[in-house]
C-alpha cells in the first residue's frame, strides 16, 4: 500500500513548495492536486446543502503549474493530477504540458483524468456535456499516440489531426500512464478500454468494484491495473479494509487552508500511517 495526500491549491492555501517538501520529508509516496478552471455563478448560487459553495471551488490554481513548482523542490515524490478535466482542455496542449512535466520531474507524473460534472463550466470551454466521455476516450488514445510516436496522427470523431512532431516525450515509457477517475456505473468500461489505472473516490462499494475490475481485466486479457482510492477517510481500519481489497494507493484529503492548518493535518496523517510509510521508503 502506498500513501498520498491531496490539496486543492488556491491563492489562499499553503505554498505548494512548502507542502511538497513536507510531504517528501514525511515519507509519503505522492502529492496530488485537483482543478476547476473557473466556477460559473449559476453553479455557486445553486450549490446543494444550503451552506454555500466552498470558497476554494472558484480559486483553483492550474494543476500542471502547481506540480511543476512542487517538482522543482523535491526529488522523490510522485506528482498527481486528481483530476484533470480532460474534455475541457485542448488535447495537444495537454500532451505537451504533461510530457514536459514528466520530463522535467524525471518521470514523476501521475496523470489522473476525468470527464467533469459541471455543465456550465464545460459549455464555457466549448465542450459538449453529452459527448464528454466519447471525447475523453479519443483524447486518451490520442495522447498515448503523441507520446509514443515520432510523427503521430489521430483521426477520430471529436479529436482529429494529421501527422505532427512534438517533443519532449515522457520519461515514463513506453507511454505516460493515464489513470481514469470516476465511480459511475460505466467507469470500469473506460478503465478497461483505455486506462492504465483507476482513481475512484473512496466509497462503501469500492472493495466489491475493485474485485469486479480484476475479474473483468482477466476476461479482457489485460494485466492487473493499480487502483488509487481518493479521499480516503483517515481511519486505520478503513485503510486495512482497502489494503485487503487490493487497493494500491490511498490518498487523503488535506484542508484548503494556510500553512499552519495544512501542515498540522499532514502531521496527523503521517502519524496515522507512519508504520506503513516506513515500509515503503
């Protein structure tokens, strides 16, 4: 079992460099960041629960730039996007940003991708909500082609380009792994179809769905894939349950707070899994 932490980075949270150094010093395997490019006012006004939209939702920093900042001050920790909203982004730009980050970090990028849930946010990017899963599939396949070939080309329904040249190629070969996010009823189809791993939020049915994924991978004649449980509760019994279920990595949420708040939470998490961390150093 490997352990990571996740921050929602904003202009009001801890400097990602300070956090990255602390995460590496504490022995965690990975640091993850998430994204929303913006938050439509209509979403904020209709936020469920009656408590208003969390402040961080409209203040996310760019994940690739944030992780580049973290990469510059660390040597070991993996750097994860949890997740990049792929259909809202230009495919060629993602290819270059991801391969550049992997290259400059010495092969430490974990590229988690997802299709998104916010219709208005997606529409503002010119993306179509109804076709987001089809587009993400084509984007993932196109990304793999770009990273693998010297003169890649791709011709799909929603992603289409003639032969191009693009460098650098990722350090991780033969291709930068793409980890598919989500927990919906058809997510395993996407993981098996083009994913190199699964990044679901932790939930009560995860052990059963992990078993289902393993069974379906065997039927599809694919090798076992790593599973990263996101937003794992900081509870040792839950961690043991996930480990028994074959989960590869647990990622704990950190508060979107200042340095004192975040580092205190990180210290508590390090205490929780300290014995397990010492075994993977």
